[in-house]
C-alpha cells in the first residue's frame, strides 16, 4: 500500500527542517546516496518545500537527484521565477526535456522569466504543434488571461448527445487541461453554453446537449488575468472558457490556475501596499541583496518626497523657535494623518482588486471617504483637544483638535481617490497607495497645522 | 438556444451600472414588473453584482422578485456577511427554504454570522440528517478547516475495481460535493490514497484501485482553513481530503472553496496591514458609519501609542529650543524608519501567510533583516549625510546620516521579527504588522536621533 504523507502543519515543519539541515552538508560533500535516502519518503510538495529553502547553488544539485516523475511534479509546483533560476543551473538536455513536459500555459509563463537566447533555443527544440500552442499564447498582452489560459480544451456541440460528448472526452483524457467542464460551441466555434461532466453522467445517453447544458460565463482573452481569475473563484466555477472578440472559443482557465493567479496578484498587492517591489520567490531563498534591491527604490522615492516636510517646516522655523512646544506634536499629527490615509487607500485598493469599485465610482468614493474622515477627525479631534488642553492649555488643545479634524478629513479623501486615479492612469493602484499618500498627507498636514496654530495662537 | 453573457469587464460595468440606476427608483416606487424585465437578462453573477450595490433596504425587495432557481444561485455567490444581512430582511418561510437548500459547509458559515436565536430556529427547521451534517462541522474550532470542509464526500476502497468505483460515483451524483477527486480509504476509513475521475475513466474497468491510485496529500480538520486552502492551491489539487487525528476521512475541501477562503484571508490581511478591521462586505454597500467603526479603534490605539513620541520629544525639548533646526528632520527620519519597518513586516507577514516562513525561522529572519536594514541604512545615510551636510553644515549632516543608518537597521530588524512573535503568541501577524511597528519605531528613532545629535553637536 502506498505510504501516506500527513501534511499537518506541525509534522511538515519538523520533517522539512530536519531534512534540510541534514542534506545541506551532504550536498556540498558529494554524499548523494545519503541525500537520496533522506529525500525519498518526502512527497512532491515537501520536496518542493525543501528545494525552495536550499541556497540557490544547491537547488539544481538536489533536483538532479530526484527520480524523473518526482522531478517533473516538483517542477510544476515551483513559481516561474524559481523555475527559471533552477533551469539556469541544469544542463541543456535536461532543460529541454523538462520544457517539453510542461503544459503550454506553464511554458509561456516560464518563457517570460528566461533570458531571450535560452527562450528561443527552448522554443526551437519543441515539436511544431507544441511550439504553435505556446507561441499562440505569447501573442496575447502580458497580464492578460490569453497568456495564462490553456489552449488544450475539449468542447462539444449543442446538437450532439451526451454519449457523443462522453466519447469525445474519452479520446482527450491524455492531453486536455480539464475534462470536468466542457464548453458547448456552435458551427463558428462560438461558445453557446457549458456542461459539466457531472451533468453528462447524470443525463440519459441520448439526451441532446442543447437541452441539458447551462448558461456560460466567459472571459475575453484580452481581459486581465486577475479579473478572469476572480470571476472564476467568485462564481465557484471549476473552469471558465476564454474567447476572442467574436466569442469564439480559444482556451480555458481552470480554477486551480485561477487560485494561483490570485495568490500571486495578492502577493504583488501586499508588497506594493508595503512600499516594495514583489519578490516573486520564497522569502528565505531570496538573497539579502535582492531584498535590498526590492526596497531601496521606493525608500529613496519616499525619502525624497519627505524632503518636502523639511521644506515646509523650514518655512515655519520662526514659529517653531517662538513656540517650541508645537514641535512635540508633529509626529503624532502626521502619523494620525498617514494612518487615516492608509486605511482609506487600503480599503479602496482592495475593493478595486475585488471588482467591487470601478473608476466610474470616483465621486461616490470621494463623498464616502470625506464623510468617514470627517467623522473620524471629529472623534479624534475632541479627544485630542481635551487631553492636550488639560496639559498644555486651551489654545494648544484647540490647535491640536482642529488640526486632527482637518487632517483626517483630507487624508481619508485623498487616500480614497488616489487608487482610483492610479487605476484610471493604468498604474497599479497599490503602487500609488499607502507610502505615496503618507508623504503627501505629511506635507499638507504640516501646512494646515502651522496655519491653524498661527491663527489660534495669534502669532 | 440559451442566451450568452459575455462577461468582459467593460460590458459588465455598463450593464450593471445602468440597471442599478434604473431600478432604484422603480423599487422604491413599487414598479416591480418593470424591475423584473430589466433584471431578467442578467446572469446570476451580474444579478449578485446589482444586489450588492443596492442600499441594504432594497436588497431583500429585489431578491424576492427573482425566480426561485436564480435566487438560490445568487445567494450562493454572496459572502456570508451579505447573506446574513439579506436574510434578516426576508420572511421566515423564505429564509427556511433558502437555508435548507444550502450545502452543509455554506450553512455552517452563515450560522456564524446570524444572531443566535435565528440560528437556533433555522437549525431546528432542518431534517435530522441535514442538521447532523451541519452541527458536526460547527463542532470544529473557528478558523479550522473542519468548519469549512464538505462532509458530503464520495470515497472508494483500495480493493475495489474502477468499475465498482464508477458505479459508486454514479449513485452520488446528486449530493456529493465533488465527484472528480475520490479519496481511497481502508477498512477503518483511513485515507490511503486518492484517485481522480479522469484516472478512473482512463483505466481498464477491471483495474484494482490500489494499482492505479496516487499518493494523497491530506489536511487535519484542526489545521487552519487558510493553511489547508493554500496547500490545495499550491499543489494544484482539485480537492484535498480532510481527516481526523487518526487519519480517518471526515470530509473534503474543493479547490473552489479553497480559492474563496484565500481571497477572504487576503482581504483580512490587507485590511490589517492598513490598520483596520476587515469589512467583510463590498465597499460601496458598507454604510459609512461601519467604515468608521472598522477604523476608529486602530486609529485610537495608534494615536495613544503616538503620545509616546510627544513624551520623548518633551524630554529633549531643551535640545530642540537650543537647535531648532533639528525639528525640521523629525518627519523625514521617523517616516523613513516607519517605511523600512513596514517593508520588512509586510514581507515577513506575507511569507508567513504563504507558509514560506515558520516561527522556528526567527533567528534566520532577524539576521537577514538586520543585514538588509544595515545595507539600506548605509545607502540612505550616505546620501542623507551628503545632502544635509551641503545645506546645513557637516555636523548636522553627520547626525542625519548616522541616525538613518541606526534607524533603518533597527526598523528592519523589529519589523521582520514582530510578525513571527505575533504568530507565536497566536495573534494574527498582520495585526501587529505595520501600524504598530511604525509607532514603536517612531519612538525609538527619536531617542536615537537626539542621542546622536547631542553626541555629535556636543550639547
């Protein structure tokens, strides 16, 4: 009986960590037989985990030690960035074999990550039909679902019977991306419905497809991969047919690929929300210098943006010298403004990603965020005014209270509409999101603060 | 022939927006026949979109106008929070009918959102078998996959043939959660392998399951729902068997449910990363006061935390009065520290969510982030020292440069390990993440700044 791999979180941590620690010296010492023994009981998922956590130089060494079928299962689990890194440490013949064994959509994804010369060489190594399947996908724009769909789709006709369709499926068991969701097409290959294998098995074998099929939701090959993936997940579809502008069937997006697309997009959004470029590979196998590279550009941009606050403060330097106590509240005020702006930006960025908000909703969003910011500002302003007033006197308390009210209102409004403006300018909303808004809100917040202070304190 | 709904992003925006604007006055004016006409051509997905964007009071009115099968398709697409809101506007009899029509796992999820009295009444309205299926799920802890799995699973035995298994599947077409992935169990119901419907169809009908099945990856019912869902997606499984501590089959997690779990968890992480509680419903249908409620607690906590900066600054008030120019750089320095800390925290929080980093990696993470922070600090510090030195003189330049170096190193280190500490304390890493770290880094950054300034400037 096949051994079982209980992948509870605890057991996985223990196993994988122990194996990694044991095999690292063995890999460098050339004790390959012992490595093979240790790796043998691991499932493909665990093997991929182990591989990912090894230093880059050891990854091809371990990969080469795997039996052929396990190697290709492990390769499938890796992200395109990792696949690309791994491939560059393998021999030409090994690479060509792995490449030919991939699905056309995975192949297209990997090609995007490879140096052009290697990509060309690999493409020429394919058979004509395989090459055509892959280059067709590469014809669609980056980020579109056309690049991520599988062209290997089984379809049926509305006029066929259930039995006809089942025998069509039977012939495509080996190569079709999915046999569980079958698009129904007309003479011109236009999608007119969809039928599941479950419906087919439940139907009478003479039943005509037109009578038992369901309405189809489809996506255009030019739609963004993220939008198509979210539709697939939210509508709980096992697969979504992908069509051209005339609604002719081109390929299919399966829900497991949709899940991977969303996981990737959410990683990108999370990185951008934190003011970074995404890593595209597991944290522990990313070299420190690459961590630095993913962060330095945004840090520099933000630091340059922050010199604005130095300039604003130097304009009010005389006021500061007169009433030094004003300086004490600067971090609190701009911090609160930044937090309020971030909250609004994060909410709206996520709502855009989920398709809940479109660029045409700009005015509605502005009004909602302005109202939310005003309410938050009133609450915080009252508390702030009372607390500061009690310690530093009423004029300072009034200044702080009014500033909090103004800053929260402005920050929420700006934070709310910035992602929509970014989206309209075809920039990733998450890029414009939090860190950029913080810088902007910091500068305006300081101006508002000192203007209110001058008015209230009469200086 | 069934009409087709081309769900490209553009067409969807136009349709849905137009319909919403048209039906809102009609719903309030009681012109229901006209509403039905407008809603009729929309697919369930579009109808759900329209419903979500209506004011809460109009949602039950529209829902009641839908034909029965469309109503249940639309209900399935809504999130549990929205379902709960909708249900509270419907009549008892309508609610009982919808509730009985749900899958056991969706029912368990909805019950969590409902007031206890309504939940009890709905449970009592079910048949005995249906009630048992649901209450079994409710026995598992919140957030565990045991609550989210489907108990309606078709299994087979290693000793059965392919034909036996196919006929078992045929009998469960109506109620099984999935018929495409079949766990293989032994006499004690322990999972010993897995077989896909595709493998079954490709096999000889007399083939014994033990010879054609694959190794199974499984998850324990007590594992977190997020971990199980990510395993399902990352290993490209169509379904993941869920087992008890003795590895006996309890239920199954399908990839479409896994996708929804991940989308939800990523929404929660995104909200927490931005310093908020998640909304759990579409942005535009969330009342403004609820936006305020999701944000005010964290804003207050952060503002109270920020009073620490006021205290730190008041300790150094004498220094500030002596050298007012030091105040100019406060926002720049703490902003850069906050950004560096956020970058580290965001990276590590995401790596934890993806299972790339475990709490046992604390030391590795600390060393990596310390190195990354030091490198970033050296780069920024050099640039900062040169620029500030040129304008404000060498001593101020040196102060700024050294402070940036120190602050970046500390911020990245703290930002990197905080999510791991949170995870070990069983707190959501994203809660501890950015806003909390900003506050902490602000205070320590200011102390470092003034200590360096006093040493360099000799005051």
